[in-house]
C-alpha cells in the first residue's frame, strides 16, 4: 500500500506558478523541495544569475541568511546535552564582556539615560531572543540607539556582508559598549541573540563556530556544502544575489558570485545569518529535526531536546511588538519560529522553521510529516513574506495527498 505522498497534478501546478516568477524576471532562479512522508519532490528553475547561462542545479549554493539561526540553536543545545551549558545559568563566565549591563529607560532615551539590568543574561535568553537588544522596528534614526547600532556595526540593521564585518572580538567589544533596549527576559528582539549565541558556542567548545558546526552537525548529516564561506573549487556553483529596484522595476546586484563577500573566510562567523548551503544539505538538517534528532543511526539531539526547541517559549507579553516578524499566528521556540494557530492554508500548529532575508524559507511540519524548502536569490524587501514564498507554501500544502 502506497504511503500518502504528493499529488503529481498539484506539483505540475507548482512548477507552472514558480516558473512564472522566473519568466516575469521577479527572481533569476530558484530551487524548491517538498517532502511528504517518503515522497520527495525537487524543482530547479531558472539560472544562477540574470546574465549567466548556467542553469539552476540541485547542488547550487545559496546564501541562506537567517536559516543559519536554526543550526546555531541546535549547536547550542548539543552543548546543553553535553552539560557544558545550562539553560538558566548566566553567560557571564564565558562572555564577561556582557556583564553588568545598563538598560535604556525607554526606547527613545539617550544612550546614557539608563538603569542597571535586573539580572544577568542566560543561555535561555539567547535561544529565545530575549537578551534585551536586537532589531528596532522603526524608520532609521527614529531613536538614538538605532544610530549606535549602525555605527558600531552590530549587524541587525541590514543584510549581511560577511567579508566586511568586524572581527569577533571587535564586534563583541562594540556590542558591550551599547546600552540594552530591554531588561533580560523581558521581550523578544530579533537577531543579535543568535550572534551572541555563536560567540558563546565558540568559547565553550574551544573551537571556531565553523569547526564546531562541522564536527557535530555538518559531517554527521553529510552537509558537505554548508559553511561560512565558499571555497574556490565551488565558486561555479554559487548563485548571485539580488535586490529589487522598484524605480526601474528590475533586479539589481547585491552580491555577485564572481566577487562575493562569501568567498573569503569571514572575520566574524555570523551565527545569525552567515551560512551558505544547498537544498539537499538543508533538507538533511530539516529531516533530522523531523525525526526528533535522529539521522540514520546518528543521534544529533535527543527527542526531548527537539520537542523543547520546537515548542512555544514566549508569553504574549514577551511577543508584544514583534508582530511584524511573528504575526499573530506564530511564536518562538529556541532559534526558530513555531506556528501557534492557523491563518493561512500552510499554518499548522507546531510547524517550525524560519525565513532568510536573502531569499530563503524552510519549515518542518511534524503533524503532517512534511518539509518544505525554497531557495531563491532575491533579497526580501521587508519582514513580510514575498509573494513567491506565499505561493510556494500554498502550493506545497495543496500538493499533499
């Protein structure tokens, strides 16, 4: 008896809709994957760049941006399972630079108008993005803290350019010079917690973040093309990356493959947005999470840990103000979004994953035994999901038998 899988006619509809985005020159190309139980379908459409004849392949390398965050959270939980970190212990023994924090009296306060932090930052704060500093959802320079975040190159106010980032120690020193925006544990704020988590992983493990990820996650899962840079022998598989110019109604280059900011080894390995990967590599990671930490005979994490990571970890008060990222249908686990109610066809309570600002999205749905991944080269225009993402997810859920 055949296990429920994917509808061939619905997959053809997906191919037609996604091809339309390439034909209309909204994206140069894309690679998409849907997995429902044992049925796996992959689409490769378009080209690696707008002026390059090389067609998209299954092993094309993409900048996965914030899809890096899920991998970082898994790495941190590996250290928790090793008993080298504990969720509710302070990070200060490992990151003394972030001790004795000062917190702004209000978001509009001047940088010296502060009060002491009520407590230290914990590992749990980092995993749930409640450390007290992160992206400010307001027009640039609305508040004094936004100017400081930009001047200190903290990296939560724009897309990544890893070759031009400050080194890890400089970045951490710059971060420590900032006042926090909220008290530790008080509210969810995007991105910076992931970067601090990466530095913490490196310090606790005694390895670079990239080396730890390679040893404990990438090699065991066979993720041979996932890294913080693209070596010379793989450059021909790297896609170029674009933003959309609404004045000219056309794509413009953000990061060209030939001189990409992802070619050299970066001075700062960005745990929140620096990885490159392929569709099959990321599928291996998602499948491990769907299988509750198992990959074949390899156990990356325990079932209990995966279930904790993929459950809602925020109160409504902690989510307040994060609606532009999480909407009213989603919350946050450890390093990833978790659907908590249905709003669209594809919102399934318990579905977990995230999107990457350079054009990637990946979610895993345990209730339906489903994984969906879409990699494109077009930068997102805002935290709102682009139409190609919405259509992909609608079609993916429609294709399940």
